[in-house]
């Protein structure tokens, strides 16, 4: 079971069934403005930053070394 923690409408954290932190979400000042995900542990531990196009749509996710973890093309 995954538990989600919200600050208003923004999801800010996820915990597993044992209350172990899985990840944190950092948001900008506007609604639907993700900045980064912080993975707490495991093989994917680290900080991942969102990248946006000119319309504000998320087009990629990169790690602290600049490696692309997810990318979308249209």
C-alpha cells in the first residue's frame, strides 16, 4: 500500500505501508508546476528534475548528472 501526502492539491510525498519515505515532490508556486522528484532510496535514489517545452508541458526528466530518464516527443 502506498500512502500519499498532500499540501492542498499538491502531492508532496509518498510512503510505503511501513511508513518509509519513498519519494518527495517539489513544486513551484503555481498549481501543476512540478520542479523535481527526490527518490529516497533504492536503485533510483537521487533527485530528478522536470524539463518543459514553451507551453509548460513536461517533456523530459533528468537526473543530477544530466542523464535523461524519461523523454517525450511529438
